[in-house]
């Protein structure tokens, strides 16, 4: 089977959509299938083109057996709603224009968060008469409302109608959470075409290991209890809560042993750095994004991983992918996200939950973990065991089986329709 995958995030970018897409596509190639990815030049999250790339109309490369086609797009930092929309639309147009030059795909997938990629996949599916798959990673544009990036308007209503149209046109919807499936059912989408395949972790890369002593020394973390946030510093993440927790810790003698490490970039990074300085925090450490192969070294520095999103009903349906990386590395989680992901943390016994946007609750949780060595050991030991339920290779094979079924059923319907036309 020849799988055509449309995504505007792909390695060397290191965010969750890029990692999931690459690891799934690599597994499908290893299973003997042909995979072509149409993406843009790497620039996330700063909106700056990575070294070694140029924003050309068309360029090819091969990565782990995957044929990668990079097309031009308007590149904008994650600031300004209108510029981001133009970024998304430009990729939709150029990806759609590039698809006819991909020979004989059997199925096309468009992945969110933003759904203009799925819109391109629908167009390509109709043009090439192949099944179209919507990989649902985020309820967009609802997430725009949740973070206040755009006021209620007719434009948002129009985007939501387009979203529902794309769901209803899909031959298969692959959702990364069960809550998303429930949301689609509530809004009248036929969920018989929905399959839930959660995010997962590459267990070959993420596994328990001692702290990287070179980094410990270089970053001044010797003898410190390190609570860290690794990932995008965006509007949804509410990382001011972590800064406020750091301020509370700094005021107490017992809290001075803590260090708060932030690794990554995003729309709010500069503001967070400035706010930390304004608050006079000497227990925070900000590190820019590092190459994918270096990330595990920084994960190893953490005694506790902080996962946090703003307090919103929408985020109750989200499962942050970094949760599975924490599990695999045996790093206890301080989990500030309500809903489905909190239930996973509690059921798998891999961390403790706290109320989002509540710095006092996070402070108390961190003190509990720091002082209770037996609890820390239980959480550390449980993580890798739980991670086996979310092995990326197994999940990729599960998705592949669903793609094969969708392609086979589409061919069957197509054959029946053609016979009916010829008989008529």
C-alpha cells in the first residue's frame, strides 16, 4: 500500500505531531509499505527556518525510507491569529498542488491540530479517488476559543462548520483520545468511522537512565531537586502557574533546594523569561529547544515532570503526549490537566494530580514527592511498566490495520459503484 501523509510538522522538528507522524510512517515503511509525506520546511516553534533548509516551492529528501516532499509555505512565528491562518492556508494550497505529482497513492491522511491540512487531504482524496483519513489531534477551532486567541465571531462559526464537514466526509477518523470521539458523537458526527489510537512513546529512545552528570554540572543542578517542564511554551500551557510556584518555593528555606527547568520554545517563551526576571526568581532555568537526539539527556535531569494546561473544559479531552515519555523514563508526573489524561495518571499510578492554575497545590505536591522517598520509588518503578501499554510501534501497527481496512472498503464501494454505472 502507498500511504500519502499530509502534515505541516515533521522532523527535524521535535513537537508531538512531528514525532508521532515520523514514528508511525517509519513503522509502516518497515512493514513493507511505501510512504510519502508532504510537509513544509522545518520552522516550528519559532517560525525560523532550520539550518540547512530553504523555503523553496519543491524539494525532496529521504528519511528512514520515507519519501519526504517539502513545499513552500508562508512562515510565521506563533504570534498573531491572522498570520497563523495565512501560514496554514498557504500550506494547504501548496500541499494540494504537490499531491498530483505523487504517483498512485492508495490512501491520503491529513493530520491536525489545525484542520486545513485535513482540508487538503479531502481535496486530494476527491481528486485522486482514494480514501481520505482525518487524524484528529486537537478540537480546532474550539482550542482557539479555549485560549482566547480569537473572540466569538462569524469567522469562528464558519470554521466550525468546515470542521464538521471534514469529519463527515472522512472515510476514517483516527482520534488520539476517547473524549474526542465523545465530542464528535455529541455534535452529530457518525462515530462508526472513528477509531481511537492514542499517542505513545518510542521505548527504544525513552527509558530509565541516571542523570546526565555533564549537564547537571553545566547547568548548576548538583544536589538540587529538579521539577521541569519540557515542551511548547504556548498560550494553552499556562506556565505562569509554574513561575508562581517557583516564587512560593523561593520564600521558604525548605523550598530553596528546588530548581524549575523549562526546555522548549513557543509564543509565550519570551514573556515567561521576562516575567521570571521581574519576579526576581533565582530558581528557574530556561533552555532553548535542543535537537531530537539530545532531548533524552535533558529528560534525565528531572526528578519530577510538570505537565500543565489552562483550566478549561476543552483540555479535559486532551492527553499530552509527553505523559508517555515520562512514563517510559520512570519520571514521576506532577499533572495539572483535568479529565481523561488525569484518569490515566491515576489509573496507571505514575504521578500525582493537582488543580490547574493553582500554584499552591503544585507547591504542596512537589513537597510531598520530595519528602516521601517511598512514594517516589513506587512512581518511578511503575512508569516503565505502564508505558508498555502505549508502545508507539504497536500503536503504529494498529493504525496501519485500520488504514488497510479503510482502503479495502473504499475499493469495494468504488467497484460496486462503477459496475452500477456500467450496467446503467
